[in-house]
């Protein structure tokens, strides 16, 4: 990336990518549905997850949940995405999440995985979102509407991350628990409550 200095009317985060993004990942889709600023920062190599307790908690949960299922689950990589838990016999993607707080984005991420699998010859894959702390699961299937919408998400994501300027802060309740909170509100003073 090439950094540009901030000027009048420009965000403090302005840079241009030297190369277009090769592959979209589930994280791109998830962030697209949560916060465009977070997506832009992530794609431009700015990560704040290393210091986030919520991210660390989610990583630990992901590594320890349902260890007894490890025999049938496979980690697979296809088209630049990594799916941690895939059962090839049932064509089932299993996603473990910390909480249901961002469930719409989590469903979109899982639907993207199902779409990519389908595009690579897997007939009618399905998914399960698991929330071990809440002892809940949710089945996710790909619909005809999803098959029309996902290419639109992909185009919108590519356009958004190619922008020279970082999108503005959303200033919504999820901002309080976001790993990028300190970065987004540094020097601006919090604009909360929403």
C-alpha cells in the first residue's frame, strides 16, 4: 500500500492499493455486513485484533469447542478461502461463533462459503452456525436469492476496498466492542452515545 497524507476533507486513513485484491474471504463478507470502515482497514493491512479480548475469547472457543467431532470434520481451502470445519460426507460447513450479536453478518459469511463450494462443484452444501456459549445452533442454506445477491456483495466489496479514502466511523452500538474502536476514535473523542 501507498500512504497519502490527510488533507482538508480527507480521512486520516487514506491509501491506495498497488494491486487489486485477489480473493474475497469469509472475513471480507462478514466485515462488509458489519462495518465498511472495518472492511477497508482490514483489506489495507490494518489489524487491531491482536489486542482484542473478544477476538482472543473467540479464537479459544473456536479451538476448543466440539473437540469430539474432529474425526469427521476437515479443514479445506478453496478459491482463497479457508473453511475450518467441513464434513465431506454430508457436504456440511460448521461455523463456531462466540455470540449471536452479529448474526446477520455470520449468516452472510456462511452463505458465501456455501456459494463458493457450489461454484466449485459441491452440490447443495449446507451450513450450521454454532453458538456454544448459548447452546444454540442455526441451520443455513443457500437460496436462489442468495445466489443473485452474493455476486453483488462481491462487486460492492471490491469497489469499497479499492476506494482511496477510508469510510467514516459508523458510531453505532457495535463500535463499543469492536477491535478497531481505539483506532476509529483516536483523537476524535467519542461521539457516543449513538
